[in-house]
């Protein structure tokens, strides 16, 4: 690799697998050293065990500007298809999230995984991105086939979360049939049973056995029976059981333990109890929330203008086209295309 990389490019290069899958088309049929194919591959694989980037697939025209129109943080990488102006976004996050996919001995945080999923889903909803896009295979931003814009930005998940509505994480998990989605579905289903029964046990060993039985029953009834366990060995179910048992046993005497049994939405920033002064972090949060509110008001007015123009054209017997909507509403063509699903 002869070309010198910028810092933001170097971080992405360092994160790529040493020998990623890659291809000239969406089928990643080849495996090579990343330095050998970095500027040749049109599509390239991100690591399967870690999430350092929120990857989004925007399958509509003028997608490269959608983040700006929606008053969202600037993506770290915007990769635009020159032919149809569809795009992939990559939001780099400061602390990578580890998924329980390959080595169950790696320390993971279900809380972090859930939060990542919620923020990702929030951006998918906001930007109307493809919810079925897993993000393992991306348009290679180093390929000359695409038009790529780089921003030397890495974000804290809390900061990104302030710009979107975070959906109920349990619904996100229910809709996710990837392997990590199945892991989390088992985790959240079985942990609730563990919460209910832990008070009945005086010894940890008996409780661990109980939780393992719950997880193995779930594994048999919902994964093996549905033939959805080919890439989900029983050892992973046992690992999840150990994680549940350890955490629940550790917290069973907490005064707020009963709150753990409730289904809660994903986390949001709140003012610390007893805080008298507004911290810099809280000020930043309030500013971003203000921007979010302003955007929603602006979005509603924009949608109203588009729908009013559509109604006027229909009432006059004219064909409803993007060109005429632009002329009648005064809304720009990229924005019209952004909401063309309403037309």
C-alpha cells in the first residue's frame, strides 16, 4: 500500500480484518490481505465480532445530504454511488462494542450491545435507512468507484443518541434475526425468568443450574426446533446462562432490584440526582435536544408544504411529478426526493 492515509482513513484501515472478504460486486467472493486490495475492492467486510462504526444503507436519491437535511451529526464516512446517488454512512464510535459471536470467553457488555442497537435503530428510522442491512459488508470507501467524503469525527453513543428517538430495545431485538439478535433475544427472555426466581435460592450453584436449564430449554424450543441454531452452538447458550446468573446473583439484594424486572426502553441522558449546576455534558445534551426539536418542527412544515403542493396539483388535474412539486411547494428537489414515499 503506497498511498498515505489521513488519520480518519488510517483508523478505518486499522479496524478492518487483516484478511477481509471482498468483491467487485456485493457478493464478497474473495479473501485477501487488506493492504493488497484496499484500493481495488468495491465492497469490503467489516469485523464480525466488534462494532466500531454504525453502518447505514440509504437506498434513495440524494442520500449523501440526508444527514444535513435532518440536522444530524456529520457521518465519519459518506460513501455515495455515483450512478444513483444512494449512499452508505459510517458513524465512528469512540468505544467499540464487542459482540458474542466467535469466542464466548471474551468479556462482553449486554448493556453496551443493547444501547448500540437502539442508537443504530434510531438512525435507521430517522434517515429511513434499510433496516435489513446488517453492516458487515460495506461499499469500500477507498475504492475509486464511489464518491467518498471523510470527516475526522468519532462520537460517543450518548451524543449520537440525543439526535434521534431511541426505539424500545426489546422490539429491535425481536425484529433482528442476525446471530447477535438471537443471542440478545435469549438473554432478555431468560433473564426475566431469572429475576423472578432468584429470591428462592440460598446458594449460587443451585441458581446457576436453574438458569442454565432455562436457557437450554429456550435453545431447544426456539432455536433447534426452528433449525435456527446452525451458527449458534449450545456452548453459547451456556455462556449466556452464566452471564445472566452471575449478574442477577450479584444484584439480587440491591434496593432497586425490582426495577430490573421491568421492560425499559433504551437509555437516555438524564440530569444526575442532586446536581445543582448544569455540566458541560448536560449543556451539550440540551443543545442537541433543542436542535432535534427545531428539526422536527421544520420537518413537519416541510412535509405540510409537500402534501399541500401534491393536493393542489391533483385538484388541478396535473400529473404529480418531482419537478412540479418542487416548483409549487418551493421545497428543493433533494428534499422532495427525501420524502417521495409520501407522494
